[in-house]
């Protein structure tokens, strides 16, 4: 059986498991954000690391609107953006997020953080969350939103499931290409090694410039768990490099053909350098925004690109003067797609 066909069979089996297991669930107060956020743990099929879990988080404000969003975080990340969740709620959306396997709330002591050998592994995590939203939450119209590696995963998910009942895909600086300068020429060789030696350790840079642009107490305004979102990007594996590369390649040259409207958001410019400078608070310090645009425009026939002046890599963590008009634009873009005007938050 070809690898692509095997992936399809495996994905179908995992989704069936998610569907059958997503009955009445136990929700508890979220361990990271507290009330009114709630979380539920999903036991996924075991993989090469042993027992695997994902975690679904929701903002429980008692409002049932029939439309909602599922947010998927990036690499070295987890869901902590409570302001973003409240923005979605204020505009009439039921907010859900997923902490993917081996990330944040889902990470277990026997696991290597963020480990993956195939981006399709995350499809079961997404499908479980979407099933909970629809079956338990009664959400009928869904927006899928992904940041960075989460943007890569959600794009791959939509390309692989053209008939999945998602209304729109919102991408926040999606990881559609490497940004490694001269080192990037080594990616094919590392990917090749990753097939035979997936656990081989690959060191990343030691820069903390991006985290300094975010953290309160440094040069930012945000509080988060630095054991779950580390100040320096941790080591990865050759298998992870291979998984990222294969996912990126699968979305290029018209192979993606995502059929729902796509909002492709990126900063206006990138900033380089391992030491923090004021420019790191006004630009993308992780990815090349020109590559985001180049490959993002290949995702489908209905892609709306937006370059955000002063935007950080995670645009929703940019300065307030940047994110306020960005939220306004995003919700106005979504309004006609979901068939009715969204509730504005009074700004």
C-alpha cells in the first residue's frame, strides 16, 4: 500500500476512534487560565512514545451561538491567549483551543516535548476537538485558526479533508517554509537522515529575542508558562525536521487546493539577529514573511493576504495598537462567510 493511502486509512481510523469516544466528557477548570476557561483531556491511540493525550480548552460563558472557532497553537507553544479567546466570544463565536499531543497541558513526563514524526499525527487531535465542538457543543459553523506550526498543520488538514465542514481557515504567520539562511541547504540531508534515525537530536539556536519581545518583565506584556513555551527554542529531532519538510512540500505548487476561504495574515516585515532590539517588537523574529506570502498564496484559489504593519510573529500578541485593528479586520472578513453579521465589541 502506498504511504499516502496508508495515511488515509490511518487518519480515518483515528477519526472514527475520536467520534466514538467523544461522548459526554468531564470538563474541569482550566489549569492554566482558571475560570471561565475549562479543559477536558482526550486519550488518543498510543504512538511510538507510548500513551498519548490531547487537551481541549473552551471559554465557558454560557452563550450558545451555533458558530465557533478552534485555535491551534504553534511549535514551542500552547494556548494561553485569553484576550484572543474573549475577542472571539465578544464577536459571537464559541471559543475552543487544542493543546496538541506532547505540548502544554497534554505533555506527560515520559514524553519528549513537541516530538513528531509526521504532521498527520495531529489530525486525530484536531478531529477530536472538532467532534467535541459539534456533538457536545452544538457548533454548526466552524472557523479553523492556526498559528505558525499550527498554521502548517491546519493547512495540511484542510488540504487533506476538502469536504470537512469548516467554513474558513484563518492563518496567523503559518510555518510554510524554513527560515534558516545558509543552513537551510542542509534540510534535505537532515530530512533524509530523519527517515532512518527519527530521534537524532538537532540543536536549534540559543536566541531568546522573540520571547523577550513577548514576556512581561522583559520587553512585552504577556504572562505564560515558560516550561511549556520556553524562552529559547528547544532541540528538535531529525524526524521532526522531516515531518515539517514533507508537510510544507505537500502544500506547494497547487497540491493543497484548499476550498474554503483562507485569511493569510503575516507581519509586514521580518527582523533578524539573535540579540533583542526594539525592532523585534515590531516585526516577525521567527519566519520570513515573504515566504509566508509566496507559499500561502499557493494554498487555494480563495486566499486573502494581509500584511500587518508592526506585527510580531504571533500577530495576536503584537502591541495593542496593532492587534485592535487586526481583530476588527479579521471579524469583518469572516462576517459574510458565515452568513450573518458578527457582533461588534464596541470599540
